């Protein structure tokens, strides 16, 4: 954390530890992804008794890792695909520091070039860190964005980008989709592929299905709201070994009972304690508090199976949550190396169906070891928002063809192993959905929600939203028992440039 203008959000003060209470509260955390792990850590470190239930046999949720077997019987590491740990992810990185104080199990990716269908290329290398000069320098040196484009921007329509305030930005722009917003501000079509759509599709949705407020908030987090820079880190080994297995051991050392392969079926009002949790083994657990830190579908399933939990309005809002269209990750173990100058990560625009390509063996230790031993490489191809019922075989061929076009040396490589992963479990932030999106707090005493699909009125997104809601869920339960919570940090909650805020305010008044 090098940005001196990052914002601290102190928790409510109280006694330092649950030992000061007459009885130790017990909490069931449902879900062992980033949100659930953050909540469990926040509670266990304050002495609360915690059961952590995860339906998979590994921790990390959508950032989990596991092993695959090659045709020769050997085991290789695998996961759901590339994830960028930006320096602005204060609360996620604070969680990881529990077992890696210097974050040595992350390594920097100093550049991630972006290329479009015309062969135009953008880069983040060498940009100034301080806003607004970072965004201005990126725009002016881009081959898809010229000074005349800057002059043609609709200043009135673009004003919210310069003066993002969370949550006010959602009142301004949530009813508009990101694609229409970019059209309204006269943002050049060619530059959209590289400057906006690459980031918009990090939400696994095309711009016409994404809230313009989410796009503006993301622009604030990564460009105009932070001076942490635009580079990011990646896990130096597979997610299970680099991140979650150490954190799992840390939680066990703090008394957490970690139960993998166990799903939760329902949560009801309890008799012995406030709530009762029924799991897939048929067992029930009485709890003083519950954190539902699941994906959207699992949350909806649990609430639907828990009649009487919450009021009608809250249950309706949970039921109305949406998931993004499916995405597909193709991982290839190739018998030849890719060229040595290939970047670890390449973002693409206008090169359907591919959204990015990762050379996993250039940064992940297990993949690098396999590549050295077999004189090959491990490459990953991503395709986001592939349609409600994708033609997997056809999509696979198109992704492979695009890889061969962009990295021609891969066309002659033999495929030792290939995995195709299709998932549709990411939240969708569609236009107009913010106001009714469920929050961390619920109408049920002792019940909180966490996850990257849960509303929190802070400038956070993606993995950082998951971590922040997890810590916040823990803080809310702790406050209810009079126990001190944990201070969180974010980028500034509003545009950091007084000049840009004044200009934006002037433009809004003029409109």
C-alpha cells in the first residue's frame, strides 16, 4: 500500500477478544472462497468459534486450485484461469499476508499488452502512477486514441468518469448499460476494445449487459482513483499451494473447523441458538451467526430451501440476482515452447472468441517445471460471455485457431493434454440492478452475506469485493457481540482530483 490517499474504514470498537464475553459465540461460514475465508479469518482472530463449510474439496472458490492427471499418469496443477492481484486490492492482500507477510508468493507482471483485430497494440508499461496523468498518458500514446478523439468526447456525458463517488455513481449511471454510455460520451469505437471492453469483460459480460456505473467505478478503481499503478501480481504457483492451503492451516491453528466436501442445504431460525444450519451430510449445527459466502446460485438455493428466512422483499431480491453468461477456459500442455518474448498475459479486443491468452509456464512454478521437463509450455486461452448454451466443440476449435493466429509457433505444437472448463457462476451486474442487490446486512438477526455479487457501498470490485464483503460480514457479527472488528482500506470513495470534480460538477449543472 503506497498510495497515501487510500482511505481507512475503521470498524466499531469493542472488547478485543471473545474471551471477554460470558460465552463464546459460534458462527458457521458457508463457502470457502475469498469471501468466506476473509470472514472466517476476521472472526477466528477475535476468538469466535467458527465452522467453515465448503462444498468443493479445495479452498479458494472460483480462485481455487487442484490437480489433473496427464495421459502418462503424472499429476499437474490446474485452476479456473488467470487472476490478477492488483495493488489496489488492499483487503485481499491483507488476508494473504496472514501466511505470507511480504507477499513473496505473488510476483509482479510489469506489463500486459492489449491487441485488437487490426493489430494495434496498447501497453501499460512505463505509465505514470498518479492520476489523472496515468489515464491521460495511456490515452494519448494509444494507437486507437488520438488527440482529436479527446476533443470530441462529450464532456457532459463523460463527467461521471472524472468525479466518481460511491455509491452516488450508481444513482447517476446504474440505469444505463456500459455500451450505451461509451456511445453517449463519443468514446472512439476502436479504443473501446482496448481501453474499456477488456476491463468490462472481467465481469464476464459484454458491455451491453453491464451497468455503466460498474464500468465507471472500475475506471475509478484502476485509473483515476488510485496511484498504486496499473501493474498487478499473479500467484507464483498454483492457487492451492501459493494461497489457500497455507491459509487453511492458519485457520485450523486458530481453532476453525474446516469441512470440505460439505454443502449447506438450509438455514432456519434456531431454538438453542439464533440460527440452525443443515448440511448435505444430514447434520444440523446451532449457531449464533451465519455468513453465507456462496455464489449466486447456491445462495438462491439455500434461501429457497429455508422458508421463513427473511422478509418477502429480501427473499425476492435474492431470487432476482443474476449470473453472467458462461465463460470457457482452455488450458493446453504443449510439447513445444512458445516464443520467449511472449507476455505472461495478453488481452485482446475484437478477436472473438478470445478475450485473453496466458502463458502459464512463464509465471506459475508447477507449469514452469513441467515445461522445462518436457521442453514444452502451458498456455491458457479465455473466452468470456460465450452464450447461454455454447457449442463447446465449435468454440474450442475457434479458440485454438485464434491462438495459432496470434502465437503462430503453437500451430506446430502437439497437445499433450487439454482441459476445457465451462462455468456460469459469476454474478451479473446488469443495468438497474444495484438498488435491489442484497447487501452484507440482512433482515435476519445473526445472518450476513458476503461475496463478489453482494452490494457494498465502497469502491471495490471482483476479488477485492469478495474479500471486503467477507471482512465486513465478520465485522457486523463482531459488533453485535461488542467485539472490535477490523479496519479496512479502499481507494478514495470519490474522485481524488478537486479540479476534475469541479469541472464535472460544472458540466452537470450546465446539462
